[in-house]
C-alpha cells in the first residue's frame, strides 16, 4: 500500500475510534463543579432548570432528541438512543447527564452550545445542585411530571 493511502486509512480509523463512544472513562470529572451540600428539593430546585434548559428538546414528544424523554423519572434516568443510563442514582460523577451539562464531552454539551440563547447553560451552582440531587438518590416525588415552562 502506498504511503499516503496508509496515512488516510490511519486517520479514518482514528476518527472511527474517537467518535465510537460516549465513554465515561475518558471524562475528566475533576473539572465538575462540586455537589451542593444542601438537601435538594426536586420540585423547587431541579424541575424548573430541566424545564427551562432541557425540556424543549427532551420532552414527552415522540420526536424528542435522541429519544430521550425527561418528563418522568424513569425515562430521565434511563437515557435515550445511546442505550446508556443517563443518571446513576447516588453517583453524580459517574452519570453521563452530569458530564454533558458540565461540558466534559465534546459534541455532547447539554444544552448544545449553539442553542444556549434559547436554552440557558446551567451555572456551576446549578450543576452542583443537580449533582447533589443525584447523589441524594435522584428523588422525584411520584405523580410529578415535567412540563413546558409557562
Ligand atoms: C436544542 C436541543 C437540546 C436541548 C435544549 C438539550 N438537548 Fe440533550 N440532546 C440533544 C441532541 C440533539 C442529543 C443527541 C446528541 C447526539 O447523540 O449526538 C441530545 C442528547 C442528550 C442525552 C443523551 C441521551 C441518550 O441516551 O441518547 C442526554 C442525557 C441529554 N441530551 C441531556 C440533556 C440535558 C440534561 C439537557 C438540559 C440541561 C439537554 N440535554 C438539553 C439536544 C438537546
């Protein structure tokens, strides 16, 4: 094989490997804001954030992005088309959702970087609240469903 062909092939394989995973393994969790130390109230502190910054794309609608539905606890934890759990209750640093809102995974920053005028990025303090909520078991009172903000 000619030299340039090898180089092109090598580059393509490199791309395939790099884009092949949402792998939590290569995420630097030391860059995450620390979890808040307070007891978190889902309805007062987390639900409004998710509704404002996520629900427009991850609502209950069949066309939700990546088939990820954030209206109920079960689906919010379960994740979408990636088939990976989005939230691991009790383990915020291991939860992909936290990596995404903390901008730790390139191309999977949530909300997407180019959409942040409409869907505001979570502040460090807010990410700290989401982490604490997950660490405290991702409690979500039964019967509560997210809805579009008024
Ligand atoms: C403007 C639309 C938009 C908003 C707002 C948005 N997302 Fe996403 N989200 C996407 C898209 C598109 C994907 C699929 C990305 C991909 O796979 O390349 C995605 C994928 C995801 C996934 C992976 C689901 C899976 O298992 O496949 C999670 C988790 C996620 N988003 C969480 C969030 C959270 C949390 C918020 C709010 C802080 C949010 N997103 C806001 C568009 C959005």
